[in-house]
């Protein structure tokens, strides 16, 4: 079996942090304010992408026990993502936080069923460029991130399917997704050789019920029902840098 | 295969906390009392649902090592649940607690076998409304919460079953459940796209032996025997806000 | 498939604790003595069952890294077990301990192959009553506890077996067990709806080699070989309350 | 299927410890020296087997992050192993260590294919006695310990094999092992009913490459290829009690 | 089935560390500088291989939450690797670090399909010697490390394949790898009997996108698609010893 051609865009880091509330509670109020101010400045600088020629950065306040904060960074070079996490590591706020999870990947467009060698021809089109270097719309308040892999279990082995069959299954899956156009947008990132699962899926919406509706409907697509293994799901709410002070009262 | 229609009600947060007894033991008695008073006020306000137009909140003292406290919140908007957990995070008591688990989901009624498009017609009926926005009866002292998924393993793949077969299996399962009417009530919440398992099941009863009897009997239903994967089980006992001070002597 | 009838006796809590030796090592000797004295009193009161109309409580010093102490409590009501763990939680000794594991279940007698509705007829016989409310013989120095479930994997699915076949497999298993009569005694507790596995098995013997011999021999019974999934195994040695002071020198 | 006869020798405890370097680093040099001296005395006493009528004890410095120290104790009674771990627990050094793992088992000789009831006849022969109560040669600098179980997965179910087939598979495996005679020696311990896996394998050699060669070659034996499930592997280097002071500079 | 012949070179230790930022943040600046200087000296000495007759050592700053630092050491003897980790353990910086992972293995060349006994004949050729004792090129800024095993699941059992089939599958896999010559170099280490997985794969490249491209393409090779189980993936960026001070500002 030969691998489908892929196009890659920005590298991506999902950087999740959890506040150690016992340690944080022992910090004097004035130092807390200083720590939050410094961190807010770092987030604002990242969102302004002063550190690189291009990219995106947004921050989320996470719902549930898995994490408190998620910074999502997109940059042309992996080293820029590493610099961003190191810079946050060096902040006073980070010294009261653990890192329960992170995810390293790269934006990927898969060319299932497309003739070999045609990727190059379309790579420079504005449509493809906009998907490889996507906007993250400000009006979408909620995020849903989950990593996933394709199964290789006995008869349910994605990587042993005929390429034509794989393409048809992906196309059907795409049709389900398109029914959510305007309600949910997504970024798919590839992570083989970069992190533990094979792909990361990041969904954006103003209505978190749409995450449930979309993922539920897609689970009945054969590509999910038969071939998908899902990792943990992280759900959060957009947090502007200037909301950080209030966030960690 | 197409997904069965669903109706959704309130969003749900199961928020589990564990007291760090070493840290707590070093807090002066007067500060402990202050922390417990503040937390009791927060729980009472949540149970009074002053923070939203509608919803429910109840608290449980958990049995066994998995957690000490579980707050169960139901609210119309996910952001309201996030506000509730953040408000508790900011309390003094929470600064001596870790979060061993939580669960984000939304109340779901599944319309297995019902004709497509009929969900809308019934959504506004009082019966359906009462299931989407349920009471939590005060006289039920015990709670049992567990997340679960449907299997997708080789021949035992729920999502590849014919819709008619799925409906029949669910109906048989419902008949088992109805034999426990009056002894156990339940809320089923959907969590695809929101948390790691596919559904959450929350059972309420005055007699915890009924949890065992019900789950045991249901396990022999084909839908459980063949298609269910179960997560951890959490069992607790109702705790009124004004019992909190005595709870953490 | 219909579930076999069961009879239930006392609720059961296996409460395992681990001493945080770094924190404990910093406690002055006099406070250590006070903490051990208070805890020994709690254990003695529990063993005397002053807190309830009936029940049993015994304590074990656990072998290996998984836990240091296991309190095994049997009581008529689940709330009594919860009170016992909370009372221990409130002790000074508990504030230097974590809880690596616990298990909530209820003593169960399964009536595989018995005609439906006959359980009631035998429930009040002295033999059945003594199994539902068992003694824990003082002369048995060792305990072995492990939780387990029955498999539901492809063709190896206990819950899809015919009831007659299940009964025959359980009877053969019982014959293996009876060969250890006088050397090993056991309590089987059901935990569906109460904890993560389906059953707990607690073995008692003066000779821990018999645990190995019994479990080894039983593993070749078809009911274990084909249908059993085993959780962690905990082994300990009886500790009388008045040995506690020496136990944590 | 009936279980093959087994003979059992000494009980065994693999006791692994990890130094908490942050806590240890805050201990004054003089107290460190005192703690190391006390621990070295305990190890020397254990190696001299003053605590029991017979047995062996050796200590290893472990390679990699999984543990820092492994004490391997063999004794006639399980209670003697428990006394040894408790005595170490009570030392000052142990109060700066956690226990990442341990393993409780008993030396086992399996009589695959031997006629029933003949075990007794051979138990008192010098050869069998020397295997049930083995030497640990001083010149073997390296140890490799791993727990393992036999599979019970669908068609690959060791416990449902015919006894004759099991014996033939074990004999072939033994032939592979014997090719390493003089280079690697081993102790096999049974742990059903005592710990989480079914057996522990402890290998000794002066050349750690032989561990790799032996385990690699054996993996192609049908008994491993088809029926073995392996737990974590721990590798260490012999540490004499009087080397302990230098070990934790 | 008989095992393919293998040749072994240097032993290998992947030593991963994570800085405890809460503890580190409480260290005075001057002590931090002292700790970083001492650690930089240790890394420089290791890279200069003063401790052994031969070998390699390089250090990486790791991307994501899994670790902060990875030291990769190659040495003729396992005891030399153990000495290196112990020496780092004894440093002041290490007393503020935990060890989230490590990997013990040995460089391996597998002679799939080669006639038995020919390994010896080629072992001393310069080509084989250079693969058993490899350079780590200074210009390759990125590393990707992951452990892996071959499956033994039902029909997908690598160890039950005919040797000729195994060889052909490995040859096809090699052809995929060779398409990345000049872009990615790799070291394969065997770890049976030494660590939990069967092999470690360490990739080096100036362009981390090549890790993704290579691993993605290889996953469609039958040897990966059908027979590979992958562990965690660790990605990092080369860090020279004299960059350490700036690394942990």
C-alpha cells in the first residue's frame, strides 16, 4: 500500500497547563498580580505573533479537571513553537503550573484519491494556502481538541485498505463534516513522528452542542465506526490575554 | 449507517474533588472553619441556581478512595458550568483539594427507531421537557455515576449495526430499566466531542443495593453484554451544604 | 439471557492506605505516639462493631509497595461503611496517609442454575445466613484480595452464554475450590454499580502458599481460563489494633 | 484441563525503591552519612540472613528511571519477607524513598508432562532442593527482572491447551534456555494469588548483552511468540552493602 | 521459528529529565547559576567521552510536556551508562529534576535473511563497524525517539512468520527508509531483556517535517501496518552544553 500524498502547513503546539492551587494560594497577592501581568503580556505578544514572520496564537480556559489553560500556537518552524513554550516556562506563573498534556503536530491536508504528484500543482493556490495557514475566527468562543489514530486491529486495519476504498471512506466523512459548515470549523494536524497519536483534530464553534452533534454523527461513518481510535477530548472557552488577571483571582 | 436523532437538554458537569489531608491538617482550625463556611455558601448558592435562569445542583460525599466530594451541576449553557467550577476553584477550600476526575456532557434523549424529523414535534411536550430538564429528588440519598462507550471491536461494533437492530436492543434494555421504576431514577448524558467516553449514566436511589441489582441485570442484556464498555464507577451519598462543616472536621 | 438470581448480605469496604514516610518522619515522636494511639482506638472500636447492629472489621499489614494497611469492614448499610472511612480520615494518622486503593462491594451468593424465585425460600436458612454474614476466623493470619470481571471479548463472552452452561462452569469451579476447604476460606462480593470490577474475592488462610496453589489450579478451570479478567492482587498479614504502635515505629 | 504439578521453595520479594532527590538534597551531610550507614547495616544483616534459618538477600543499583535500588530477598516464610521490608521502611534512608514497584512470589518448579504424584518423590533430591533454595552467585554483576503471564486471548489461550502440548512447548523453551548455561542463570517464581502477573523471571549474568540475546531468541519460541505477555523489565548492577555510602553521595 | 542473527554495538541510554519549576523557582539565582555551570560541565565531559575508551553523548531540549531534557549516551559497557546517569543524579541540577522516562538498549543490526553464521564474517568490516559505533552528526538539530514492539496478536504475529517472509517485509521497509537518505539518519537499538519495548528508534534530521513524512510513509509498509506497536514519541532540539545556562533562565 502506498501512502496518500499530503501537504503540510504550520507546525502546531497545543500547550496545556494546570495551576497548582496549593502553591499558588501561598503567593502574596502582589506577586500574584505581577505573575498574571507578566503572563498576560506573554500571551498578548504570542497572539500578536511578534516572534515570527507568520502564525496564530490563541488561549483557552479549559472546562473540567484535565487542564486549566490551553495555549494553541501555529508557527512556520517547530523551533518557534519550542521558543514559545520555553518563554512561558520561564514566567513566574508557569512556576506554579504543571503540564498535564501537550500535543506537537503539523497542519496537514491529505490528498486521498488525488493523482500522485498533483499536490505541488495546487499547493500555491489561495484556497490550499488558506487551509495550510488558517485563521482562527475571534467570534468562536469554544474549542474542542482531541488526538486520534486509525486502527490496525485484525480485519479493521486502515493501513491495509486499498487506496480507492480509503478515498471513498474519507469523502463520505467529508460530506458529514460539510453539513456543519458555518457552525463548526476545524484544523486537522498530522503527528506521526511528532507525538503519540497519528492526528490531532481541533474544532471551533460558538455553540459547544455542535461539537457533540458533529462527533456523534461522524461516529456512524464507516471511517470512524470501523477505523478510528480516539484519545482524550479537551474542551475550552476562549480567554483573551487581558482576561487572565480575572481568570486566576 | 446514519446516526439516530437525539434531543439535548441541560449541559452537565460532574465535578469531583479530593481533600489533600496533609495540607488541610496544617491549616489552623479558625481558617478551616472559614474555608468550610465559604464553600458551604457556594454550594448553597449553586443549589439555589442564582447564577442562571434554570438548572440543578447537588453535592455528594463520595465513598471510597476515588474522590471525597462530587458536585453535580446541570445548566442551560456550558459557560455557566465553567463559571461554577471556576468559582469553586477560587475558594479557600478548593486550594486544599485536587481534582481526580470530572465529566462534561449534555442531557440526551435518543430517538432510536423513531422516524426522522419527528424529534422536533415532540420536543416541546411536557414529558420530553421534564426529561431534558429533570428534577433530582431530594429523598434519594445515593448516587452512582459511570461513563461508558459502545464497543467498536471486530464483529462487536455498535456503530455498524443496522438501525432497526440497534432500536430493538435499546428497547429491550429499556424494559429491564423500567422494572426498577420507583426504586432507581436515571439521567443519561451524551459526551461525544465533550469528554473521553461516549455517555455518562447517573443513577439515583435511596437504596444503593438497587444500583448493583440494576447494573447486574442489565449486563445480561445483549446491548451491554456485547456492545458496552464501562468506565470507572463513582458512588456517593447526598450532602447538604449545611453538612459540609461537619463533613471535614 | 437472563441474569441468575443473587442473594446479598453485608456491604463491604476494602480500605487501603499508604503512609507518607517523608511527612511522617517529620512528626515529633510524641505526636506519632498520639496518632498511633488514636488510630489503634478507632480500629479496636471498629473491630468491636460498636457503630452498628452487626458486622465485622479486621486490619491487615500489607506486603509489597501497593499499600501499607488494609481495613476490611463488613456492615449492613453502605452508610455505615462510609462513616467508618470518614472517621478514619479525620484521625491524625490518616492525615499522613494517602489512599492508593479501595473497593466497595456487597457480599453476594449467586444462584446459578437454581430455579427462579427459590432464593427467597432459602434466604433465611442458617447456612445461607452464615454465608451472607460471615465470620472472619482469627487464626487466619493472611489475606488475599483481588477484584475481577467476566470477559465480554468476541467469542469469550460470559454474559452471552446459555444459563445452563454458565451453571455447569461455576459448579466445576466450585469443586476446585472445595478441595481447599479447611485451608482457605473466601468471601465473594459483587460490585457492579458499586465499583470498577464486577466482583471482589477475599481469601483467608494461615498459609499464603495456599493462595498460590488455589488460584493456580483454578486458572485451568474453563470459567477462569476463558472468561476471567483479573485486577490487582493485594496480600497482607493480620494486624491487631494493639500492634499498630509497633507497626509504625 | 488440569493444572501441572508444581513444587515451591522460598518466598521471594523484589523490593524496588527510588530516592526522592529533592528531599534528600535538603538533608545535612552528617544526617545523610548516618542514614546511609544505618541502611548499609540493614542490607549487610539481610545478606547475612541473621533474621531467618535460611534464605538469600542481594542488592542492586538499578539502571534507568524506573527505580534506584532493588533488594531481592528469598526466605522460607512470607512473614520474614514482610519483616525485612518493614525494617527497611523504618530506616531513615527509606523515609526519603518511594516504592515504585515490588513483586511478591514464590520459587516454583513446574512439572509439565511429569506423571501426577511424582513431585513428592523427587522433592527431597539434592538437585531439586538446590533449585528450590538457590544460590545467587557473587560473580554475576547484573540482574534482569520481569514479571509475565500466559495469554488467554481467543485462540491463543495457554490454559486451554492440552497438557501434552503445553509440556512439549515448555521443553522446547527449556532447550533454548540451556544454550545459555554458564552465561545466564535464572530463578522462576510463581505469583498467582500473590501478585498481579503470573510469574516472575529473574536472570543473572556477568554480561548484560546475554539478557538481550536470551530474551530475543526465546521470543521466537512458540510458547513466547504465541502465549506470553510481558510486564516491565528492570535491569540493575550488584551493589554490596559497603558500596551504599558512595552510591548516594 | 528461529531468531535472525543480530550484531550488537554500543549500549545506549536515553535519559530524560523534567525540571520541577516550583522547587527550582525557590533556588537563589546564584545557586541556580552554580547548578547550571556544574551540569554544563558534566554534559561537556560526557560529550568529550573522557569516561570511556569510546562512545558518543549528545543533549536535547525536548518539545512538549513529556520531558525537558534528553541526554543520549552511547558507550561500550552498560556500567559506563549507569555511571553517567549516577554522576548526573549527584549534581545539584538533578536534585530539582524528576525522571519521566528513560530507555536502556543496545545498538543492533539485524541480519534478516542472511545465512546463519555469516555475521561474524562481516562484523569487522568498516561499514558494519561504523553502524555499530555510529557518529551523531552535529548539523542535525532535531531528534525523534520512540520505542516499539512487533505485534503478537492472533493472526498478526511477527514471531510466527516464516523467516523468508520476515526478511522480505524488512527489505521493503528498508527501501522506504532509503528514500530519506541524506534527510534523516537513524540508530536502531534492541531492548529485549533490557527495557519494556523490543526496539528503540532514534531519528536525526535538520528538518522535523521529515520525521513526520518518513513515519507516515512507513506506516503503510506491511511490516508497520500489520506488525508494529508504537510507544510514545519524543521530539527535541540539540542543546550544546554551553547553552544550558540560557536554557534554564
